[in-house]
C-alpha cells in the first residue's frame, strides 16, 4: 500500500512546475578563484554596478562560489549574463562589437568585453593609410573588430581584417554565381 501511494505521489510531482516570472530566483555556481577579483572589481565597483543595474544580489565566496539572488527571474538572468560576459575569455579570430574608450596617436583602445580592452593599431583601422585616428573614430563609437592576436598579453584588434574577409566572401559569391550562369549556358 505504501509503495502504491509513493508511486502516485511520484507521478504527481515527477517534474517541477514552471516557476512564475515574478517568483524570486537563485543560482549558485563555481568560478575559478582568479576570476573573483574581476567579478568584484576595484573597490567593489563592478559588483555594486551589477547589483544596481539588475536589482539582483551577488555573493562571492573566497573559494569561488558565486550566488546570484534575484527578486524575479529577469533580474537574476540579467545579472548572470553580465557575469558571463566578465568571465568570457577573448577568442582569437572572433569578431566582437566593441566600444572605443580612448584614442591615442598610434590607434585606439577598444573595449570588447567587460574589463577587457584591446589595441586597434592605426595600421589596422582601414585598408587605406590612416593619417589621423580622430578623423575615422571617436570615443564612445561602437565598431566591429576582429581579435587578430596577442602581443605580450595585450589584445591586437583589426577592422581591416574584417573588410578583407568580407571582400573574400563577396568574391566567392560572385564566382559561384558565374559558375551557375556558365552551367546554364551549357545546358541550353
């Protein structure tokens, strides 16, 4: 009789019900201890800013345990996305949407991930020679950049490499369309 009742109970509660969007939510996960300082930021600025923006509460332990508590599902998800951005490692040859944070004589520094800036050298801004960085870029401008390498731990970015890749794609499309028209002519 007990097993029969337990079987009926298991059927009734076998899968959790979908939580309401307004229900409080919590998620706990582990991060590498080296990443703790990036989540907290200088003087706690990053974690405070994250909490103000999302309304979620973040707790980071010395062992790498991170707990995110949100008043609702949305605030928790927004906070988790920010943390994922902080933890993301830059990948070689990946295209990022970056924001120009500082312009210097030899190029511009572009923020591609939270707390991660790379150098867009003046020679990598455009295919043609760039004399003045200020004529092409401005601080706060959002641009697409490709991570083309690392130099002594610093990220090297390029817009020129993106333009070259786009041209190669266009040439491929043109070649394919020419082959299609050639095959149609031979069929006629």
